C-alpha cells in the first residue's frame, strides 16, 4: 500500500511504478533527507505539535536509519518511489504509528525542495574547494614563469610578446569569477522552503526559522507557491558550472595546441597522457580533450533544466522530477574534471626555448616600434603606417624587424636611432608594459601575491 494510497481502489501498474520512481537517482540525497526530517521532527516536538517523546523517538530512529544506510544494510525499494518515501516507510516499519507523525505539516513538494537545496549546497562547497586547489596550482606556475616569454595571440595569429605567467593569470581571473558566481548562487539557494507545504503552507504552528537555523539556512522562503515550484537555484548552478567548464575548455584547447608538434610549447606528463593503439609515436592530450568534450555535457544539463521549466504553471508539476538527473550529472562531471585537470597542469613541462623562439617570429614587437616612433614625436597613425610598410619589407626580405640594419631602419624614418634595438627587444617589450594588469614581471608578481592573499581569505 502506498503511503498516499487512501484515495485509490487499486495499485499502480508495475510499469507506472518503474516510470514514476526516482529512487535510482535521488537516493544520493538520503543524508540531506534524513537531516531535514530530524530538524522537522525536532521542531514539531518543540512547538507541541507532537509530543517530545514522539519527536525524540523519531529523531533517534532516523539517526539509526542513516547509519544503516551508510553501513550498506538498507536496500531502497522502487515501489516506494523516491528517497523521501523510502525513508519514511522504513521509519514506520520500525516504530509504527509514531513514525506516521513525521510528515505532519509537510508535503513531499517542500521536502524535495529542501533536500535538493541542501544537497546542492554541499556540492557547491566541494566544487569551490576544488577551484581553490586549481587556482593555487595556477599561482605556483605563474610565480615560476614571470620571465618565460611566449607570443600572445589574437585571431590565433602572433600578436605581442607576453609571459606564460601573464597568460596563466588570465585563467586565474576566470576561475576567480567562477568561485564568486558559485558563492552568489549558494547565497540565493540558501533559503529554507520547508513549511511551504504542497503550495499553500499549513495550518500547523510551525517554527520555520527554528528549522532554518538548525539546517544552516540564512532565511526562509517568502512565498509558499514560489518555494515549491522554484528551480532557479538548480538552473543558476548549471549556468555557473557551464561557464566554469567553458573556461576549463578554453585552457584545454590551448594545451592541446601547445602540446602539438606545430607549437611544441608544453609536454604533458606521461601520467596525464595516452598513446595510440596503432601509432607507437603518439602521445595524446586526452585529459584536455575529454575536459573540452565534457563541457558540452554540462551545457546539455543547463539546456535540459531550462527546457523542463520553461512552460510549467504554478505550483509543483511532476516534470520537475527531471531536474535532478540533469543537475546531478552537471555536478558529477565538473567534480570529475577539476582534480585531474588541475593535476595535469601541475605536472606539465614547459618548453621555454620554443616559446621564446615563437615570440621572436611573427613581428610581435611591431607595436613597440610604432610606440617608439610616437615617443619620437610621430603621430600614432603615421607611425602605424610606417611600421606596416616596414613589416611588408621584412616579409619580402625574410627577416625579423630587429634583424634590420640601421641603414634599413633609416630608410623608413630618420627618427630611428641605435636605441631602437634595445627598445624592441622581447624583454623590453614585456617589461615596458607595467601598468596594472600588464605582463611585466613585477606587475604579475604583485598579481600573484594578491591572488595568494585572496585565496587565504577563503580558507
């Protein structure tokens, strides 16, 4: 007999039981469900809705059930539909009618809204810790490479010389924003929906704020209809995770390029690479490729949630059961990617000579010689045109700008003096860009130190 079966004259078809059941995926919320029920039972007793003795018995039995689940002594039943009904059914089987009083003043609608918020709060905390570890790795790599010059790119064309530290600190900033987004998401998620009932609250004198305090919520939801029908917090989390994975994917793409023979900027550790079943020479960047591929999977979870919710009237609809597999998969995917991705970065070897050689080509110092002419009194647009012609000349002669003789320089502008060779060296091109946010070593080291202070404030 279903716990809700009083109105029905016959049982549900087995196919309907299987179709309707969510226990195969929502069973992971058993701890949150039981902790929520303990807090609810405690409140019922303190408010005099059930006796203190009954409340204490329910709470102690729920703790026993939690231990038995974690010890592998309990198998959940498909017939009981979901984790909420499974736990309640086990409770009733152990303490009889007293167990039936647990659900007083509560609906599965506000119960599941509570459980998933509690579960996702824990997952945000876990992912945030992983992000901190990743950012620490990036800071270490950056601190060690403030003098490692490589070309910066626009349109995947060599543009201006920067350092590897500066490049990696760009990703530090991305992951910093990801952490901030997760924190914001947590704060909006951290509202207690329990006490909203099915949609219209309850006539029982519940103390919602007491339960909120016991379960670590910052406040209670302000509207019972919204509380049971809201899944914005799951959609927002999926969006935050999608942006996070987009950043992982962008860095993965660069690592894939850098580790190719064509670039040769990095070599991935053997422990984070794979080989070919047919080509013995291959060393494939599978970790980076999988992270790039799994990004699409997280995007798919976001689109699933948006699509499920897009046309649902208030309040709860069974469609909303589809929220869990999508957000669970997004969370699982991110938690799988971040540790291995972070370790891949930490063990990656840099081929600094190849980076420097690449920065020497592609006229990456062209902007700097234009700036040199501006400092000599030539308007920037005129300087831009002069250097454009100089680059065209060098392409024709198959030489770099800094390989030109002084006579060749003078043919383009008599403002150019011997000091030009120093001014357009790769080292000077980088060190001269010392404004906040720039690639100069002292500027990047300040950013690294600020990053360390920021991470320390999170711990």
